[in-house]
């Protein structure tokens, strides 16, 4: 392995030092009169994935900057009532700026966001400034020649919000300068997505002395193009962007996003693949890649997350027993649970090739007469009428059988106790009475079923045109007894109140063996990242931000339980075959090998921790400050000179890139009886034996 490549490999001790050095709760920022505002439509307002980014990053942001950091978002009463504790802000400059814009007639709510870190937050009520919409649009047209249709409510709200933010930043700059005795405050305003872009544009057009950062999590035009089943990446360089935006009636929104991109001092995207997209659609290459992270909570003992996997898996076992009643002819100890989850974007999320690959996996397993069964869950929210009656009936009859057996078991225990007290061994005929035999037979007969187990847990609206169900029919995956791959389509998000599963999404993920996310359009990909921090291997693609990140920082991702399907440089049929082969190789691992792989996957969780990835956001802010304050060059270079290194984990074989095979050898007979606990020495020995 080259020295340059090994220097990028993951190593906990080195990687954790980068941002930790700056986590002083804002003491240094206060000394330097340095402020950071993060502006997003989804601050304390759950709409999509950006909410997760901002919420999860809040802890490291406050640890680094303390009360010198403040979020700004729109006021949404339903969210604010439950997520924000109203109070004055922690600085005179902030409170004076808030008072100044309140004097203009704007309704502004300040306080603390009730998430990890408790960051300060300012929420601006767009409705309170709607009476000035025409004035705002006039200014925007005169200064930028950008017009917005009157009927586009979302764009109108973005204009109002952007003007309120620009007014606040202008007032705050004045107030902070006075409080500092005339010294120049170093203010960074970080804007997320096009909805916040108007604020950035106006801040620059009004010449407010504020450094600006703009982050696009996915380009607006890219989302629309991929939603239309376009051959996106092969035609990316040839799209007429103005024409394509005009066709989709989003030209004004596209102009806002592109203007914000070019006016910002620092432009960032969440992944290399999104940067490539932005370079062609927004015509600017990102200055910094700011990957998305998670708040990783480590376990004190290695076996703890393995125990959680076992507990959650048992709950999924209960669901499977009920769903497949009448055709429960497979061994749960030799059953693997694969899943895909996310927004119901059938092509973008890769559900199309997942189902096709499952059909090919079924063929491969049947050809070798495998005793392994794969149950594949598809978790996509879709329109439904109600739960499938067959699904509910299955769980009712299995619950009845379990309660009957528990009752009979208690009675048998009492009889056995009394007989043994009398000094003799019980006879089998004395233990189980005729009435109890009848009860058991009734329960067993009620488990009979005429048809096959349903492929969906709900009655889907317009099921004949539903893309998942159409694909399942085409691939002939109907949960037959001789099928080694079973399908369960669950068209709603999981929660602990769900009557079928009774567990939330995190528990469900922990109980599965493999997450499969063969996305075509995925700017980042939180689902495989969440699998990784929970120690669950996953399949992703080189068209997802997560997959690109793992390819860049790990020499051989497959040896860590991160399988990356090539959807960019080979044909679609070859991609499906590659995905089917990855799943087939995984299905042939024995239990101990899967435990080893989960241990190694979980060790990558530090790489996705905001304590490490937050350093990229710091780099973006420092670059913006340098653009506005060139005299700070030396100081800023010291601040952003750190880089995260990723040497190989402790238990990785010495040279995974040159090893003969990264997938462990196939299962040996009886190997499923291995213990769940694996220590590092045992793991190393196991891996040596494989080679």
C-alpha cells in the first residue's frame, strides 16, 4: 500500500484530535470577536434531511463556539412550541439586533433549541413581514434583475425570510462593532440551500461586512432532472441548464440558488459527487466538501452493540413468525434480514435494481440448494388504506398460540412439581391433559392458510400501478415455499407503536443483518451512515456521497462491511449482477464471520462522528473569513491546517488491498453455533485462518 494512501486510512486517536483542539465553548471566538450564524429553512423545523444535519451538528458547534454561535430559521408555531425554549439571547449585541428588527414590525422569537448542545436560535415569523413582500421583490429586481412569480408561495416566503435575515445581519454588525469599541467583528453567516439564498444575496448586495458560506445539499435542478428518470450523470456536461430549469418552471428558484453559489465567499457541497453535479449545473466548483456526520455514542464494552442486535433481531423474528404463518417452513437461525428504507423515490433510491438483484439472488441460492433464507424488507412510505387483514390475522393467531402454550406450560409445571413432591417421576400422560391437547390442536389448525404470505403489510392505494409491487410481480417473487428470498413491503415508517413490528427504526436497523441502498441519486446518504455507526454492514454505490466518502478514505471498504456497487462506469445489468453477487457472498458467511464483520463496521463509526467531520465546516468558515479579511491569512491557515487521517483499524489484516479475497470464506457446517462474543485476538486468528 502506498504511503499516501495509508495516510488517509482511519485511525481513532489521530482523527479525533482535529476539532477537539478548538472545543473551548467559544472562549477563543469571544476573544477574537468572531461570530457564526447558521441560516436554514429547517432550523427547528423538520421538513427533510437537512433538519437532521443541523440538529445533529448543533452539539459540536456549541462545544466549539458556545454563545458565539446562533441558528436562524423561520418561525413555525407547531415545531417551536415543542422544540424551542423561549428566552433572551446570551449577548448584548444579539439582543440589541433582535430589538432593532422587532422595531421594524417583525415578529422574532429567540431562545434555546432543545437538542444536544442547546444552541441559541432566532426564529423569524415570515407572516409578520408579508405586508412588505412587494417592497422586497422590488429591491430584489432592482439590484439583481431577478423576478419571482406571484403564485410561487415557497419562493415568496424565501424572499421575506431572506430580507429579515439580511436586516438582522446588518443590525448585528452595527451593534457588535459598537460593543467592541469600534473594532471590526468577524462574522460568518452560513446559508443552507436555496430557501436561505436570498439572505446571502442581499447581504452581499447591501455590502454588509459579513463573510458568507453557502452549502447545497443537493442541487435543485439535479433533484428535478433525476425525478424525471433522466440519464443524469451521462448527460451532466451537456444539459442546457437554463432551458431545463425553464421547462420545469423553476427558473427563478434555480437563479436564486446559482446567484447564492457565486456570491458566497465559500461554496460547499456535502460530497464529491454533489460537487461534480454543482460544477456542471451551478457552474462553480465547491471550495470545501463538508460531509454529513452523526452524534456517535460509543459503548463501553464491545459486546454491547452485539447484544442489542440479538435483542432487536428477536423482535423481527416475532414479526416473521406471524407474517409467514402457514408457510413457516424455514429456520430462523439460518435466516438473514436485508432492508432498504427512505423516501419513496423508486429509481433514485435504487429500489428497482434491489428487487431485480433479489430475484437473481433467489436463483443463485436455489441453484446451490442453500438452506439460508433471506427476508428482504422494503420500508417506503406510500398511500395506503389500512393494514392488510392477512398480516393482522397472522399476528393474532401466533399470539393466541403463544398465550395458549404459556398457560399450558404453567399448568404442566405445577403438576410436575406436585408429582415430584410425592416422591415419583411424572409420566408423560399425566403432564398433558386431553383438554389441553384439544386447545393446542385448535391453535395449530388455525395456522392453516390457503394462499401465499402477502408481500405487503398494508392495502396499498392503486396497488396495480405501485412501482414496488409491479416490480415484485415482474420478478415473480411471491414468497413461495421454494423461494429462498422472501419479500416484505412495509409502506410506512416504523415506530414503536406499530402493531406489527412494535419497534422503532433504530431498533429495526440493529436487528437486521445488511442494509442495501443501491441509490442512483443520493447526495449524501444518511441510511448507510446510520447502519455503520450501529455496526450493521451495508451496500451503497459510487453515486452516493457516502459511498464516495468511504472509497476516498478507506483502501478496501468491503473488508469493513461497506460494499460499494458501481453504478457509474458499468452497465445497469452489470451493476445488478454485482449487487446480487455482494448479497450472495454475504449470505454465505457463517455466523462468526458476520460477527467479525459487524465489529469491524462498528469501528468505522468514529469516522462519521461530527467531532471529526465538523472540522470541514470550520475550514469553510475560515476560508470565508480569509476572503473578507486577507490580513488574517497566517492565523487562519493555522486554524485549518489540520487534516483527518484514516490508517487501518487495529484488527484489520495487514494488507487488505493485496489480499486474495476480501469476502470471508463460505460457511462451514455447524458454524452457526459460535458464541456472539468476539475478542480482538480471536478475531485476528480467525481472519488469518481465512487467508
